[in-house]
């Protein structure tokens, strides 16, 4: 990696890099999970899904939510750690999903 000052060294913390990458990946997965959940609710309210499909979607979304909880716990992340602040645009995820 090139730096402006060749005499300076860049120190990387392997645990910090791993946690940062996990945060980014889990944030993207959480965003997709919330979008899928909203789409499922819209389709359900529109009557586009059978009772079996509704049950299957509910089970799938519940399992995904549980897997996200497990991964956040593994990487010692709180739900709010996944909500990236986009500055003037606000946060990536809604405050109350």
C-alpha cells in the first residue's frame, strides 16, 4: 500500500480488519433481509401468496433473523453497529425496522 509519507508504516490489526469486514457483510445481509421482509408483506397484503407460501416465507425470514443474531453475537456486534451513518442522508437502515 502506498502512503503519502514513505517513512510511515501502516499498522493493520487483524481482528479489527475481520470485525470491520464482518460488519460490512452483515450490514448488507441485514439490508437485504429487511427488503425481502417488506416485499413479502406487500405480496401477502396484495393476496399474491398462498397460505403455504406465507408459512414458508415466515419460516425462512425467521431462520435468517436467527442466523443474523448468531453472527452478530459471534463478532460481538450490536444491531446498531450494522446501521451505517451516511452523513447528511441519514442512516442506511431505518431506525425502527
